[in-house]
C-alpha cells in the first residue's frame, strides 16, 4: 500500500512548537501514568502555573503585523516551511493541544485530535474519508448512533456499506471485502474505510483486528488510495487495548466514557499516524467540531487518574461477575473475563491486556424480568453511558438500540433479557449486595 492517504480538503492548521519533552529518564522510557502529570505543558508560558490554565479565548494575538503575514504565507503555501502557532480557537488552542499530546501517549500514536463529542469525532472522520459512490465496510454491532450515521445519513450522499459480524473469521472478512471492492467498482467509487468496534456495544464481542488488517492488505493492498482501518476503542481503551499495535490505523474514542470518567462531560478523540490525522484535522478546522477549552482542561485532569480508575473498576467487575455467574436467575454473562468461545478467547489473548469493567448481563426471562431488576437497583444508577466512577445499568434493546430494526437486533444478539452494566469504583461487596437484592425481585 502507498504511504499517502487521501489528500486533505484544506491545509491542516499547524501545531505550536512545544518545549522539548522529558520522555526518557535514566535510560528508560517514562510510563503514560507519569507523563500525564506534565507532558505538553510548559509552566513558564503560563506565569509558572503548576497546572495549565483554561484558555478561554476565541482568537490569539500576533506579535506584529509581519508575524501575522508570515503565518498566513506559511499556512497558504505562499512561503515554504509551513506555519506554527495559534490563530483561532476553531482550529486549535493550548488546552486542546496539551490534551492531544497526552492522549496520543496511551496509544503510542504520532498524533491525536479531540472533538466536541464521540459522534462528532466519528462523523468528522467518516466525512473526511468517504465520498459519493464509496463503500464503508464495518463490523457489527456498532454503537447505534454510528450505525445510523453510516446507514441513514451517509447513504443520503451516495455512500453505501457492507458489514460482517464482530467474530468473523479471516475467510469471512476476505469475502466481505471482495464484495465491497466489486460494489465500489460498479458504483464508480472505492472502499473508503473499514470501521470496527471492539469490544462491540453492547455484546462485548471482539473483532480480530490482525485478521482485518491482513484481509485489507490482501484484497485492497494494490488500490491507488489506501483504505484505513478505524476502530472504536471506547470499551477497553486506553488502558486495556492498543489497536495501533495490531494493525489499526486510527483509534476512535468517546472520551465521555473512561477517559473523562466522571460522567460530567461529553467529548471524543482520534489517535493515529499524522498522515491519517491530517485530513481529519483539516475538516475539523472547517466545520468546527473541536472540543472546547474547558472540556479539554477537565479531560487533562481526568487523564491523571485514568489508570487508577480503570484498574479499580476492572477489579470490581471481576468480583461482581464471579458472583453473578453463579446466580440462579442469571442466564449468562458477556464478560471478557469469562469467555467460553475459543476463537473469542484467542482474540482476547492477542489483543487485550484486561477484561474491562463493562459487560452484558443476561437475565432469565425477557423485558419484564430485566425491567424488574433495573427498577430494583439501589446503588447502581439506571442510565445510559459507561466508564464513570459510578456503576450504571441500562437496557440496550429498549433504550440505546431501540432504533435498530428488530431483525438486526436479534441477529446481533441484542436481546430483551440483555442488561448492560458498567461497573464503577465503589466497594465491590456493596455492589454485589445491590445486585443480589435486585435479582431477588426478578
């Protein structure tokens, strides 16, 4: 495959040139948890402030008129060498850039971008790479809004799609890509993107990222314009899975979830090589989907404790699931620490470093029994979303995935007895007591 992705629709706004960072000490590379405390921020530039201030400004002053002219000459290409610095907050700002520097560390990525929500990140990504008559290939299930974006919104602009189940084999993925390639040729387009979600929402089914990358290279490797593989890593990232190490090109996050981690903000992020980020950065500059400074500052705060929070939540989930697995009113669990399928276990062993803290609980019965369980919870909150400090529970079939056609929900395993649980950082024994008393009402 070639090294040059699709050409940006405009020149991406350049970054500031930050102070050289301390990333090595005593001959060893510093860990992400350490770098979260100061990476990308120079106190000298902010009156010695230990923490970065919130830069609430819409525009940035030039040193003089000549500096302004020089910047725009570099930005527009009239002068070689490009441009550096801050101009306008629709493009970038100090808080967003520091956050992006720190976010990229977790995925060992060259570059990162932050957005006003997870869906604005996904929408900007898809719009940056997909054009009329193109085909998107994606795994299933996806977050319902992502499926709607692809199937209902992009379809209005002549973009079609094919999908494959999350647990598909290499042969099945090859077959879908071959079909997509033929479809794109007949339409006069190309296979513009392979979009994955692993673990899938809400079933926790895993996608074999390495198999997808091998299939992409085998089927689409000779295409004039390369096809990127993007993956929504929200359920396990950034701590328990690093998809860029397994063949993905772009990592997608709802930063609302584990990275934000306190259920008090909405944001999204992308990480990956600069060559894949530049087209998205250029479009973000144009349509203004960047994260605001205050939210960026809150995310910087949250990244300082993300490892601690996720580790505690993961330990709690393991204890809670050990209890639930033995309960007579529980039909099964979609928990990555208790995989019963050999192929899924193989994917987990190769791709994941932890089982996470979000899982599917299958209650014996159907919607009525699930609702009785949910309505009887006293500590866990009945709410959508996940990855916060508090434990959340929801009913995907009746809530987040209600708009998904019944036949597709059935095919994807989104049943009426599926309850999605996101475990928080409370005392695990207290959570077990809450689940036990709620199950008694079923």
